[in-house]
């Protein structure tokens, strides 16, 4: 005689509550993910999606910072990615220091209010070693890349709920403006 598996195993039944004399049995509700964990998921999804793209000559090498620097990226997201932020600085491979360190001091003070986001984690290289920027890619390649990166940016903004997104450079500003999302979000490019 074949034994049937119960819908819930003893291991799955992890909590009991008594409400008005009735015992409710079920699986324990999933623990809510932290903002940092949600950002890790966003970047992992983006990395997987970007891996499916192909780029024509003169691009000969594509480096994905989310792959070769996965541990430092995760550490950064765990340090900087919890809680809503006043400002997200958006750029192409931006760093969180320089002028900010002089004005805000410790990493904790910086990351309590601010977040630095990389719009596109890919680095495009030509055979000569020359860096090729996304705006130099073929139109069809740029369109596919932008669609994936814009979606990840929109999700990032939903998690961090910043008042401002500051584009570091015209390219970043243009993509911040093109990304649908909160209509009250302020987009800015720093003046030279």
C-alpha cells in the first residue's frame, strides 16, 4: 500500500495560535526581507539578465562587476542598503567617497542618509584595452541594456524611497529621468 505524504509535514507545521478558542495551524510566515537583501536580489537578477546579452565588435570583453566583485558588492549593500535614503547618487561606476567623505565623515554617517548606485555594472572593452561606454554601443544593444538597467533602477528606488536621485553625469541623469516610478522623486545633475 502506497503511503501518501501529508500536505504539511511535521517539520512544516511550525506555529500554532489560539484565536477565540480555535487553533490555527499552518506554516510559519516567511521572515520579511531586509532592504539590503532586497537590493541583493535586484542586483543578482540584473546580473543574470545581463549575462544573456551579446555585444558586437569592437567590444571584445565585457566585465560584470556583479560577478567578479560579488562579495564586495554584497558587503556594500549590507552596509549601505538598509532603510530609506534621502539621496541616491546615480552614475557609471561611482564611488562613495571623495567630496562626500570631507563633508560627512564616517561611512556610517554617509550611508545612513545616502546611497551610491551604479546604473550599469558592465565594463565594455575593445581589443586594444580601450573602455567603450554604453552610449557608444549599437542602438539595439544599448536599448536592451538600458531596459534591464532601468528596471533595476526603478526597483532600487522603490526599496530605498529617496527624495532625490542625483545623476552624476548627463548619461545617469537621462536614465534617472526616463525610469518610471514615483512622480514626486526629484532628479538632479550637479552643476559643473
